[in-house]
C-alpha cells in the first residue's frame, strides 16, 4: 500500500477516533460519578442529532447555533433523567439497584428510539453541514464537513478536560468519581454533582450526534452502532477514566480503518467493519476487565 | 390455600387458551396468539436468568436467531426433516450458550450486559455479511412446520412448547437448584462460602435459558417461514425485556403472560402505529421505577394469589 493511502486511512481513523472519544467521554463521566453504564447513551446521541436537524434544518438557524442548542437541550434532558430515574437508586428507594440501573437505562433507550420513530418516521435525514468543500493536507484530500466536525469535537474534548481539571465543578465531579461518601463529607453536594454529571454526559452525547448527523445522517436507530463503539472505547480505556476514553477512541479508530484496508477480501472487510471493535471489546473484557489503562480497584 | 387458588387461576387460563381457537377465534387472532406463545417462551426463559439468578443478558434474541437459522439452514440446505432440525437448533443454542456463559458469567452487572450485546451484534453482523449462506438481510426461507390450510397445528405446537418450557423451568426452580439460584442472586460470595457451586449453577441457568430461546426460535422460523437478521436485533431484545418487565420478571409465569399480553396488545393497537412501542417503553420505565413486580405480580398480590413482599 502506498504511503498516501496509508496516511489517508490514518487521518480517517483520527477523525473517527475524535467522534468516538466525544461519545465515549460522556459515558465515562456518567460511569465515574454515578457508577452506572448508561445503556441509553446511543439514544441521547440520536436525540442530539435530531435536535440539530430540527434547529438547523427545519427552523433554518445557523449550524453553530444548532450545535449549541443540541448541547443545551441534551444537558437539560440528561439532568431530568438523572432526577427522575437515577437519583432514587442512590437514595435507596429501589430494590436491586445494579439490575435496576441496567434495565431502566435500556428501557429509556427503547422509549427514546420509538418516540423519535413515531415523530419523525424511519427515514434518514441529512441536516446542513457545518462546513462544505474539501481540505487538502499535502497530498491528502479530506472532506471538509468531516474535518470540521472532528476539529470541533476535539476542541470540545479539550475544553472538557480543562474544565474537569481547573474549575470547582470539575473538581467536584472528579472528587465524587473517586469516592462519593468522602466527597459528601467534605461538603460536596453529591446529588447536584450526580445531576451535573448525567447532564454533561448527555450533552456530550448530543453534541456528538449533532456533529456526526451531517456526515452519517440522522435517523431513529443511528445511535445503536456508535454507542456500541463507545462501550468498546470506555472498556478499552477503563470505565470511568477520561484519558483512557480518549486513548481508547483513537486506538479503535485506527484499528477499524486499518483492519478494513489490510484484510484482502474487500467486500467482506467492509461488511465486518463494525465487528472488529466488538471482538476487541470481548477480548478486553475477558483478558483485562479493568481496561488497558484502568486500575484494578475500579473494576466492578 | 393460596397455592390452590394460584393453581386454579393457571388451570383456568390454560383451558381458555386450549379452547379459544375452537370457540370461534378467527384465524388471524389464532396466529397472533401463537406468535405470543413464541414471545412467552423467550420472555419467561429470559426472566429465569434475570429474576432468579440476577444476571442480565442482552443476547437472548440472538440465541433465538441461532436456533432459527440452524433449523432453517439444516432443513433447506441439508434437507433434514423439521422434527430433527428444531432439536438441532436447541442443541446449537445450548452449546453456544455454554461457551458464552463459561467465558463471561464471572463478569458482573453491566460488564455482562456489554459482553452479551457485543456477542449478539457480532452474530447479527456475521449473519448479515455471509450472504452466500444466509441470504443476508433479505432473510432465509424456511419450510412450513405443518403444511395444510389450518393454522391450528401451529397454535397447539407453540402452546405445547410454551407449556413444556414453563414446566421444565418450574421443575428446576422448585428443586434444590432453585434455591441455589436464589442464593447466588442474593449474595454470590456468601453462597459460595456455604458450599453452593456458584460457577456451575450460573452456567446451568444460562445454558437452559439459551436452549429454550433456541427452541422458540426454531419453531418461529417454521411458522413464519422466514428467518431474517432483524430477529436478533437490539430492538427485538428490547421487546423481550419489555414483555418480561411488564408481565413481572421475578416469576417465569408472569413473564410468559407478559409476552402473550404484549403481542396481543401490539396487534390490537395496530392503528396507532409506532406510538404503541413508545407506550411500551414508557410503561416499562414506570413499572421498573414504581411497581417492579409487573402487571401480573401486582395483580396476583391484589387478588391474594401470592404473599406480600418477598
């Protein structure tokens, strides 16, 4: 294979990796603070895609505004979900909280998917892109909408990492992730942080859906495959670890793109594209459940 | 006394189901009820795992698909009689269940959920991709279970399979094994410390549950005459979960009734289109949050067929 073709695949992998990181980070923050895997994450991503589609497409607002709208809307939705469904679990109002958390988020996924199916129908829609045209990097040619979306996603991730490190709210989130009770003892409102974390996680999923909507189209089941990728990413990086999620995402992006190129039978390689990550997921879960970068004590 | 009344209610329901198609229930609704029995086998065998052993698997629809594809491929490809291919599907589902269970039952809670989703999607992707063998997303035609005009043999076969599945699970649950399951659900380490062979019984539950899903899938293939990858989708899994949760996933009989109920309601509400599935999602969430015993668990308690909080 030529260097240009290889470079193209690596760049594609990097772009896809940025998308995966955005979706996976939300999952990781929610797990870190609330100790639950959000099985409705893909549907929050999908709702974000539809929010962007409605605001930018149907209402005709500028795409950057639609992106912000999707972020804010999903932030509010996430906080409401935490308040209504997740908080009772931490207040001892629910029997068998572990099983409850899995089933309630899965139930939420069913609800959101069918709700959007009822409202918008099963058809795919293409919302307006953030940026049109092509970008040439040396000999490489990349489509502009992908690059712009990935760059914005990267920016959002950088902003998030900064907020988690530098602001009081970010420190509170990290403190509750480490130890909920001790955090409460030193005066952190763990309920507020729980709500904030679910809101933030949902908003990140929504932003990912809004950014990827113009590239991969918007439809009610659009979240199913990306969220499975996000699971792969967080498990690769260790559940609850933010740097782990970013590294895991970049790794998965590369694995998928290179595996597709390196497997000789092209049609088959493409047909199985979504399965590589899953095989990786199963392998990591069986051989190193704490993830490649996670600590053993953090595993369930 | 309570036992008596519960048994009486069950016997009454059974008689109604036996007589209904003969008492003027049209061919269409007979068919719908038969499909309801398919879902009842799935939801009750899923609740065996969730309600009794405390393990949540998202691969149940995939195991049904495994049974269906095995039976369809063996009957059309190899020309075997259906009487052989359906049991073959059961065996394949049980064996794959055994292997998957061996690999991942040590994982806890959400990790098991993630692994089973991954397995289920890998299987669906592989079946969709291997077009030469499976005809991909077009689906594979399967011969009819009983040829002839009457739908009645299908109805009674599925009903008999449901009763056999429920009977088998009931026998297992009322034996010592049922107690082991309960002990594992309550506290795995405590159970192990008093000598319960935790790994073995978890594996038994997972394999039995998978085998019954394979049975349901095999029968379904030859009633529907078509097997498609969509029967293994996450959406279909959500449907099975909804049935078990709405019926009451702490009891195999309630979960089975949930399967029949939802299939019938689904057909009855056909004119509201996709909104009925939205409604199911909402009901699932409300039940999980406020009434985790499900519709039939709550009803049984209200009628005094079952004791209060366990």
